[in-house]
């Protein structure tokens, strides 16, 4: 059926400025790492993208290797874009990345200029796009000079194949070096994409302070710890969960008793706040405005609807934060 976007789509979403740039991102963005591959149902993927856009989610995050098979999430997105969202292209922020293994031989992995430039050309073809809004170096490469990787990002912007660039999973030291090189080249680093959630707080301190003071945005990936920070694993592993899926990156050994005990404690706080645990986890990531956007994943429409409601309650009192910290450090 012909898709017409909800005319109210911008009334409830919150848009945050990405660092000191001119770009605003929705407080909740949707990532296509899982559930949009060739192994998944196209119609479910389509419903999730349509519903997201109707809820004001304007940012969709991809990478060359998302699937499985690798590349197929970009193909799925390209198809949905062509069928449903073509006339909304200027209302969308589409990102992709290169940095993990994509094709055999010495030029299909890590951070060389050869790999990044070729990979983005392939991504653009798969998605049927002339340009992406954000292109990322997906991970730091210990063997390629950082000047070369950042030079590739700068080149890609100058070629008009990306409007902005970002880095993902770079440490504090690597980030400082990357930002300095990019500044010198005249292509500022728009955004950092690190993992960040109640169960993974590595960015707090040096990296987060640096990003804030230098005017670089932060988009937090896996804010729900791939689903652990929801109520779904409290009573075991459901059949329709990422852990139960053969192609999922979350394995049963990651769902430890220690984590589930924490989840149970956090769930009590969520209930007192009138939130689902997923909503609590997202509100917490977005607290105090230090993170530009929480980059969620979803396997069905109702999860996206549930998650967006986190924005109704982003404030925490001191006592709640102390209780949360006590649970997390227990
Ligand atoms: N830069 C990087 O290196 C990197 C790495 C990883 C991810 N990412 C990005 O981050 C995005 C998000 O990653 P993620 O999918 O792991 O994020 P996540 O939001 O932590 O986990 C998403 C999963 O949680 C479950 N879920 C979501 N909402 C729920 C709800 N309301 N109630 C119950 N369960 C819920 C679903 O699992 P079920 O499938 O079990 O229903 C869903 O697939 C990716 O798509 C990608 O764009 C980037």
C-alpha cells in the first residue's frame, strides 16, 4: 500500500543539536544492525522504518556489513527508501560505516583509504543514494596511519559522497588525535558513536568531557545492551529474542545472573517512575543532555513505540540516580 507519512510526525520527537554543528538529530535514532538483513522479513523491516519515521525518527544508521548477509541491510533500506521514502529524502539523516571485514583480500577490512572509499561506493549503490549524510570510520585501525583514515573521510566529503563524518569506538586518545587531524584537513568530526548504556559506561569521564567541550555530538549504540536492559530476559530466554536467533550477536552466556539481578533492581525503579525498563534505560542514557541521540535497535514495531515514550520522562532526581548507581555497582 502506498505510504504517506504521518503529518504529525514532528510534534512529539525531541531534536538535539549534534555538538556545535548545524545538524539536529532525533533523541532516538534507529539502527539496522539486526532484523533488516536478507534473512529477515522485508515487510516487518518496512513496517518498522515507516513507523519510526511517523514517530519523528529521522535518523537511520547502517554499516556496510549489517545483515546477514553483509550488505543486505543496506539493500533492504534502499528498497524501502525507493518504495516508501523517496520523496522524504531531504527529511532523513542516513549514515553508514566501513571498518569491519567486508570482502576478501587486503582491501576489504580496517581503515585504509582504499577500503573506505571503495566501501562507501558499494554502500551508495546498495542503498540507491548519491550521498549519505554521515560516514563513519567504524573502528580504529592500529596498522593504518590515522592521517590516512581521516584523509579518506575528508576526501569522501570533498567528493560529495558524505555531508558529515564521524568515528566509532575510538578511545579518548584516538579521538583527540582524529579530531585534530580532521580539523587540520578542514572537515570537522561531527559525531562519535560509542557503545554506552547502564551496563557499559566506559565513555564517562575523559572521552565524554572532551566530546562535550569540543562540540562533538555523541550517539550511543546498544543503549539497551542488545535487549538485556529490558524486561525480556528476567524470566529466561524467550524464543523470539536476539539470544535465541541463530544470527544474533547476543549469546546466552552474555545474559548472566549478575546482570539479571541488576535488571530486576532497575525494573523496580522503572515501575516507580511509571516507565518500562527499556524506557528507563533510554532516559538514563539521555539524562542531562550529554548524549545527542540514543541509537536503538528493534525487532518489531511495538518496541519502537515503547522506546520513543522514554522521552516523556527524561528527568531523574538525585535519589533515583544514587539508587541506580548502587544497583549498577553492586
Ligand atoms: N558502531 C558500532 O560498532 C555499533 C555496534 C553495534 C550496534 N551499533 C548500532 O547501534 C544500533 C542498535 O544496536 P542494538 O540493536 O544492539 O541496540 P539495543 O537498543 O541495545 O538493542 C536492541 C534490541 O533490544 C530489544 N528491544 C528493543 N526495544 C525493546 C523493548 N521496548 N522491549 C523489549 N525489548 C526491546 C530487541 O531485541 P529482540 O530482537 O530480542 O526483540 C532489539 O533488537 C545498531 O542497529 C547499529 O546501528 C553500532
